[in-house]
């Protein structure tokens, strides 16, 4: 790919920026996403590629909780409670 890449003119740039900030914060504070992030970096993935994957995981979590109508329960905590 030649030249600098840019965000599509069709994209919601404000939402993309908010999701990027949420992904960066999630990598710092969510143990599951932090482990995923560091595992992918150790595999040799680029930092921004992994952050895009974390953004996708956050979006999937949101849509799953909204469609089920239940609060988010981390799997590790659920296993400890059972």
C-alpha cells in the first residue's frame, strides 16, 4: 500500500476515536483483554492490529449483552463463583 492510510469518509470518526480510547483503557484495566493483548504482541503482531482486535472484542461484548438483555459477566469470575 502506497502512501499514508486514512479513515474512510463514510466512517463515523468520533465513534472510531472513542472505541480506540476504550480499547486502550481496556488493555490497561481488563485482565482478560490485557492477557490477549500481550499474547498477540508476543506472537509478533503489530500493536495497532491487536488494538483493532480488542476494539472488535469490545463491540462483540456490547452487542452480546444488549441482545441477551443481561449484564456482562467475565468468564473467570463466573467460574470462581460456581
